[in-house]
């Protein structure tokens, strides 16, 4: 009896097909994206789908994957695959995670998408990186992830006491690592949203962690439900801190949890992060939402991995399928983040649709490893991966 493999999902689908049952949710990204566009409120869709400038970097992130190819190996005994991975002391069933998405709370139809995502995390074993920007406070979200560990993403506020409070709350709520996002201390130039004056946070959305925090509430003359505009004005004043290397010692002093820096694309920044005792690197250009005109994040990955040495490297930006995940792993990533596709799955059908999407991504990855002869992730990481053209 062989142990269950992610790729078995395809036979669940084909056997259902014998009874005339087809998957309730699309298994591919393109169909899912269309479905999400038809159900999301326009302003949520604009915020999720949009990026910086003419969105060139955003598109390049996606098309970069087509420029890499993995050379298969045969007679390699890949009948059974092991996709498990150790990350910051967590044993994960697979090498993917849910990237932090600040409006995920608005993506499910009940506007409690953070909770839906956590439920999907519990059911799939895929960990969630919970954003600072949520519809429900982190303490409410965390238990829904069950036994699947989660990480907390910090947008470091300029108010250091508030930053300390967020980190302490995250630690108490059971999150297992702090992911500090470096590329978003202010918002990038996003024409789709600028043309419609669309910035959900200023309408009071996704600020639950702030509105439930005693340090933030002390800054207000009246509670947010009595004067929302004043509360959001206060929020915009403090939310983004343009951190410097010297601030890392202070961040480090806040917690004994592993600290991960998100938004690193240059090997020199990796080396400096290592010198500052950082526990993990997160290579990402924020899906092209922050700065346009940059290279695809995937092109930065090999030199980031090389500079990181033994440090784990998380990666996201442009990942749309299991074969994209495989390419990022073959280029050296330790674990790969699913961004927009996860927002679209939640929009299409909440936790059920997200579980189905994660199963699809993991099935495609697993079958690629099976067919191309990579029984384990170390084998895939040692694969010949070539840039086409
Ligand atoms: C993001 N991202 C993000 N990152 C982060 O560190 N904190 C956050 O709150 C958010 N919020 C957010 C909202 C939306 C709508 C999107 C699409 C993205 C960036 C995210 O973690 C990841 O880097 C990108 O989503 C990767 O790009 P793709 O693969 O989604 O195109």
C-alpha cells in the first residue's frame, strides 16, 4: 500500500467524472481569475488585480516563469514523492504557503476572508502568512488554522510601542514567525485605484488589528465606531515606517520568534540581513504592486539563494500553478508563496474553493516531480533548470 500522494487528486476528479460530476471550482488559474472578476465587488477586484504603473513588472513576474525549463531525469524511483519541508522548526506537508494579502478579508463573500483562509489552511496543511491588514483581529483568525502553523506579517508602524504590541500579540496568538515587509512603508503608484480614488483602508476596511489594539486606541480621541475618519487619518499617519538596517536590532529585541525579511531581491541585502542575525529571506517584489520597472522577482531568486547559503528563502511574485512552484523550488526556494490566485479562489467559493485550488497546485507539482524523476525536494532543487533563449 503506497502512502497518499498529492497527485492522486486527479483520479478523484476523473472518477467523479464517471458519474458526470465535474470540479466545482476551476483547477487552473485563468478560469479562476475570470470567475473572481465576475463575483468580486469592483473596488476589491481593482485593488487585488491592479499593480504599480502600467503593471509591466506585474506581468513580467508571471511571464518570467515561461523562460525557465526543468530537464527531466529518468529511472529515478519517483513512484512515491516526499514534498514535506522544515521551515523555522515547523514541519510542513508541502513547500507552499499563503502569501500575506492585506485585503484577503474582503475577498470572501462574507468579508471574513482571513478566517476563511485560516480554515483552508487547517484543512490543507498549507500555512498562512497573516497580514497586518485584516478584517478580523489576529487572535480571532489564528485558532481557525487548527494544527497548521501560521506566520504573522508585520507592517512596522512608526509608533514603536504599537509595533511591539503587534509582535507580542502575534506571539501570544501562536504565530510561529514574524515576516517583516520592507517594500511597503508607503503605497506604490497604482493607476487603476488612483483613477477611481479607491483605497479600502481609508474607508476603515482591514484595520481590525489596529482598531483592537490598546496602543493604537490610546492615540484616538474617540473610538473608531464614533469617528472613523479620524481613526483612519491616525492610521495613515503611523502605518508605514521606512526602516533602516540599524532598526533591525530593535525588531530583533521584540521577539524570540524567527524573523524573516520580505522584499529582498539583491544578494548584498541578503548578506547584510545575515550579518544582522535574520532567520529567513523572503524574495519578492510584492507582485509588482509597489514599484514598476523592476525585473521579475524570479530572475532575482538564484543570486538571493546563493547569498543566503543555509538561510531558508521564501519566494513569491507571479506564481500561478504547480509547475511555477516547481521552477521556483528548482531555482533554490525553500517554500513558495501563492498570492493573487489565493485571493481569487476565496472570491470564487471561500475556504472550499481555496482548499481545492491548493490541492490542484500541489497535485500539479507532485505529478511534475513524479514524471520528471524528482522524488524529493532536495532532488528537485538539484535539477538542471535552464533559462530559455
Ligand atoms: C499583497 N501583498 C502583501 N504583502 C505583504 O507583505 N502584506 C500585505 O498586506 C500584502 N497585501 C497584498 C494585497 C494584495 C491585494 C496583493 C495582490 C498582494 C503582496 C503579496 O504578499 C505577494 O508578495 C504578491 O501577491 C505576489 O505577487 P502575485 O503572485 O500575487 O502576483
